[in-house]
C-alpha cells in the first residue's frame, strides 16, 4: 500500500474507465465484455486504481465501495 509520505498517483485513462464502470455498479464480467479485455485485466486495473488512490480493501466491506466513493469525488 502507499506510504503516508508518498504522493498519490492519478489513475491511467483505462483505469478511470474501469473505475467509472464500477461506479455504475457493473460486474467485472460486464466491464470485461464492454472494454474487450479479460476479467483478469479488469481485476488488475481495479487493484491498480485502489493502490493509486490509497484505498485499502477490507474483507468486511464491498471491495468496490471505496472506489465508487473516490470516483464520485472526481
């Protein structure tokens, strides 16, 4: 995860597209089909976005909820 003194990086264009589709409530399979990529690629983009935005995933919460909130702030 990102260190406290490390600046956050902006998501790449494809990562922003995936984040936007996550915020719409689309499943990984739906995002993969729409973007013509594999489910594994969607997962990699999502994990990269989480890291760049400094979001931590919790087993107790929906893993996409922090990403959706971050997207709403942009």
